[in-house]
């Protein structure tokens, strides 16, 4: 039953990001490449952090 909560929260988060992105692009920013670059850099930083913590934890794993 956890997958239901995760799938609904992912859909909600995706819709929320779309609404925020539309408002930011239409009202605050005239150049669409700046928010695109900003979201890309934030996603890259988040991915690197997730991988760093994952591999840091797995270094101490007992072979599995």
C-alpha cells in the first residue's frame, strides 16, 4: 500500500512544480533559459548528494 502514497505524492509534486514553473516563467523571468538552467543545476546537485550518501553508506556494507 506504500506504492499508492508514493505514486499520488509524486503526481502531486509534479503538478505543483508545473504550476510554480509556469508562474515563475510568466511573471518573474523574461528569459526561459535561466529557470531551465537553475532547475537543471539543482537537480544535478541533488543527484550527486543522493549518490554520495548512498555510496558512503555502502562502503561500510558487509559485502552485500
